């Protein structure tokens, strides 16, 4: 059965519950179990982490049908305000929840996510569910196969609720964060006038608003970490080579290959570890993936970590508010007895400058090829198709110079185990009217994220405070570790989360 897209205008009206016998069976199962509902109200259900709700389902304290129904009720409530979820598969999700409950009644556990609902960024293919990638040429495209990460989550027992908004090809939101010509603008769950960032802006907004327990984002220059920052979530860009990109609209291969990774956004750091352990590992298609085991963050001795921290890259300097947040978080590690140093990897400015040249070195013909491949004749206003065509010798030189700096930075990292730095130079900002800004605008160069896509190091984000400059908006810290030490990132994020409380319910 083909599911149809639910746009922001129609989402609250569509039920996707047909009149077939199968749908009738689903409707019969949507009556809340009275005992479970008495013990756990809807608000309590939605505020739980994915790890907690998975345990509650396994222990039969609540049914999967109850949980899925609660998520849809919340989506129906908040989505008209934030436009985060763009397509639903409600009937299928309720049918799968019924099967999950029946399996549990027969003492069969489907996996670590048995019956847990989740959403997926619309840049990932989802079997039988419209997958646009934010581009007009795919507005009605229905894949016949799940992306690798989606298939793994469903195999682990997870239940797909629907798709979340993303800018065109995850690259076309411009200054407005998450916007495309199909579904329009996504808004921040804490204040609709503020940016949800991007490109996983829909994912961040609905997870923050407690309409979904987690989502999977893709990160090409901060596209997991930036939405996690502005929405007060936990998120991680794993080490390059850990999590497959097969089935993502901007996938793998080519000169920009190592910039892209996929990873989870959730309301707790524990969820990041749970989800990453499910989606990571080679899929025998994305050739860059490596069979490196994911360490357990519980085994990391935090007190032994050598911590570097900085608030200025040479191009970007954090505001006093963000500097204070970084120093606050550094203090949590100093109190453990960690050796702490004010230090940054060498040549951060040079690396950022080189990558900026590198991305436009083919005159962004790779973007025009994407448009042609997917049959899109009108691009979103935030999608850059301009660049500076360089001779092949200059292109090769840029590759060599970036690699040389990456090696120098890796050697520097031998003296440290962990880096703390801002995610952005300042608090989240309002959604601007314009889609593009001048290249020398401070807002364009305000991120501390992109360099860690270039190096491929694991980098995570967790909420660590609330802005007084932009009242009520979340503030977050970025944590980076050496290649393949995602466990160190997760352990450090968990420590900060315990000290600050992490995610807080937004007013939406």
C-alpha cells in the first residue's frame, strides 16, 4: 500500500486510517490500556527517552500501540506550529505497533528498539514512504528500499512514524536553516521565530517537541550538531567510516566523500549510544565504512582524560556568553581531576579556508548534477550553484594542503583525549528574511563544526544551559575525540548532561 505525503497544511487533518479490515483491526487496538495509562500519562510517556520507553514496552508497562498513538497526537498538536514532520505513515505504523505488541505477548522480542517510534530525515530513502530529499523533482518519489540506517532501525524493532523536513539535498536551506520549495520553512520548537538550523532541522524540532523519540540526521558541515544545539538535544556525528550513508540523497564517493556522516539526534546521551550501536558498521556497499567496534562509554575513565578547550578558531570568536558556557563545562572536568589546557588544533583557520575553496572548485557542478539527476528544474533559493572553477592542478593542490593540515592536527591530538569548544559562536538566532548572506558576514563563518567534518573526527553536542541574550533558547557544548573514540565523546557528553540536566521541554 502506498502512503501519501502529509504536508504542513494537511498533516493535522489526515488520519491515514482507511476502511480496510486491516485498518479496522488497528483502530480496535488504539484504545489505551487502562492500567498502563493510569500509571503513565501521555505527557510522561512523551518525555521519556528512547531507552526508557523501550524498557517500558518490554516490561509491558505500556503497549507500543499506546506509545505510537501518543506520538501522533503530539505531532498533530505541534506540527502546525513548527512544520517539522512532512510525511506520515500512520496506518502502517499502527499496524506494526500491533504486531510488536502481539510478538511481545508471545514472549518474542524483536530487538532493542522493540515497538519504539521514531522519525527519519527526508533525505533518507524509506520503503513505501515518499522521500523527497527536499527537491521538487522527487516530490512524489516512493523508494522500494530503505536506506541502510533505516533498515537497521526497523530490524531492531523500531517503528517509523514519518519523515522530517530538510533543505534541498540537505544543502539548500541557506541562512534560514531548514527550508525547501515543497514543504516550506521549519521553525524552532522553543520559539517559532527562531531558526531550527539545518540540515536536520525537522528532525531536531520534532524530537525536541517530544513528538518522536529520536531521528537520524546527516552531517556534512554540522547538520546534526547545529540542530541539536538550537533545539537543546543530544546529537553525534560519528567518526567518518562508522555509519553507512547508503540510501541518503547525498551519499558517498567522490571528492567530498569524507565530509558526510550519519548519526542520531535524541533527548538523552544514553539514546545516542543505543541508536549508534544499531546503525553503525559496514553494509557491504558504502565502501568507506570500516568494521571498528563501538566502545562502551561506561568503560571510559573520565578522570584520566586530557582536555583541550578553545573559543576562537582564528576566524570565529565566541561571544562572552558562549565563552562562559565553555568554561563552565571545562570546570566539570577540572573537578574530576582531569588535566585541562587552553589549546586548539593548529591551522584551524587555514583548514576552513581550504575547504571553502575546495567545495566550490568545480564551480559547484556537483550540485547541478544532483538537480539534473533528480529531475529538478527549479532549485530552492538557498541552494548554492555558484563557485570558482579551478584548474585540476589547483584542485589537487587543495587536496594535498588539506591532508597535510589534517595530519598535523592528528599529531597534535596525541597530547589530548578530548576537545571542548562551542557549537556556534553565539546563541541561536531568529529566522532571517533573506536566504543568503554576504560571504564575509559573521553569521556565515560562525560555526565551530565544519573542521571536524574535514578531519572526520567524532563530534557530539549536548545542551548545557539557556541563553540570557536570546531568552529561553538552549545553549550547547561541542565535544570532540580522536578517530574511533566515539565512546569518549559519549562519555563526556553524558557527564555534562548529568551536571546540567540536558533536554528541557519546550513551550510549543
